[in-house]
């Protein structure tokens, strides 16, 4: 895949560079370089592809994503907000 840019009449180097970058993005070259910058295990690649396809199926079946519900207490764990500790481990 070769990308060639010819200088247009009266075009500056910055304009030519901008055109080159846009062509690289359009071809998907920058995304590919970033993806291949680090080694990715085949199992991670399969897992990422499965997550991507599962997210695509969810988006297609559910046109409007559900809004997260908020609790009035503000306690993220649920349950009581007392200071009794409740089984966090051994006490000495």
C-alpha cells in the first residue's frame, strides 16, 4: 500500500503534509501502526474482537441505552452506612 503525494502548484510543505496525514488516516494506516506498536497475544486479540462484536449486537438490538439509576443515599455499596464493620476480616 503506497501513498504518493505530488506537490501542487503554489502548495506549501505544511499543506502537503496535512494532505498526506489525511490520506494516511483515510487508509487506516495510523490506526494500524498504533495497534501494532505493542505485541498483543492472540487470546487478547480474540477477546477484544468478541467484546467488539458483542457491543455491536447490543447496540443494534437496543436503540436507546438505559440510563443508570441513582440512589438517594449516595452510598455505593448499598446496605447500611453504620460503622459496625460487618465481617471485613479477623480482628485482633
